[in-house]
C-alpha cells in the first residue's frame, strides 16, 4: 500500500469517527430536549395540583367563616358586665340541675350539683336566667401539662368582668386535683369573695395546689369533645405565655338553658 493510499485510509477512519461522535452529540442533545420537556410537564402538573389544593383548602385550614376548630365564627361580644345581687343559696340547696351551654361550636351539657355547692349553683341559675353570658367568649385556655382548662363566663372577654357580687369557696378538693370533665368556679386571689360569674371546664386531669381551692359545682355530661377540639388548636400568640391565653380557635357562649332534675 502506497503512502497516498495510507493517508486516504486514515482520513476515512477519521471521518467515520467524527461522524459517530457527531451522531452521539445529536443523540445526547435529543435526550436532553426530551428530558426537559418531561420536566416541564411534571412541574406544570405539580403546579396545577398545588393550585387545586389551595383553592379547595386543606382539611385543617378554616374557611373565611369558620374558626381553626371548624366552628362558625362567634358573634361579637356584648362587652358588658352587670350589677346584680348575690342570690340566696337556699334556692339551689339539695337540688340538681341540667344545663346546656350553647356555643358557636355546639352544645356542652352540664350537671350542676346544688347539694355540694349551693351558692355557686344559685349564682349560675341567676346568671343564666339574666342572659349574663349571652355571646360571651371563653377568654382563657391553658395547655400546661398539669393544668388543662378552658375558662369562660366573662362577657367582657377581658377576664376582669364580674356580675357585681362575689362569694366564697365551697366544695373544693382537699388534694388540689381536678379530674377531666370537672366544672369549677374561677376566682380572684380572695377565697372569701373572689367567685363571681367566671368558671372553667377541665379537659385534662389538672392540679391546682392553692390551699383554698376552687369551687367544684358540677360536671360535663356531654360535649367535652368540643373543648378538646378547641384545646387542640392551642393558645393564640401572645407576649406572655404560649400555654396560657385566649384560645386560637374562638369559642363563645351563645345562650344557657337550665332545668331542674326531678327525682
């Protein structure tokens, strides 16, 4: 084979190699284009899915007319207290009553024991009759490990409102423990006249070691799951404590009905 023939053969080999390399480059480019198209399609599908999710709303995201617990928004608080006279405890002595707290989240059933806490029950009866709690918010939720209560009963929503009178502690647990489902009076630091219109519902076994205690005047008979749902949403952000403050899911008492149990 002459030198000229060798050069020609070498050139042909080189041209074939270049052709193969060019084809590989074209193939890679085509694959990249296909991959890009697929990626764009995936992104578009994902975006549509997310948009659909946001439009429909997630199960835990309330609509504009519901609270975090899925309840209808409560009405605006009347924002007023009252100037009433302490009723005679004899009106409730030896009697038991059934009460229904109708809230924006549903009904909570209560059993009021006038045999153990006649003054607290007599006061509750009067305040229910006077519609003292109408549209009043439950203004305080505690979510501590040892204290799980929802406090209601102040129509001003400030925690400072009273019905215009006070009375002393009765039927307080000696060991300072309050079982889930307990209904008790909230009070000021004065055990002799610190009770008024505010009360709390215990949604988890709690401990209140105050030596004077808190008046237990009833139990929750139904609807405790409503309190659980509100408590599950926690406390609204505040400057003092993440475990004590207004509930993040607003709940208000719309009205209260009470009937005496007949033996």
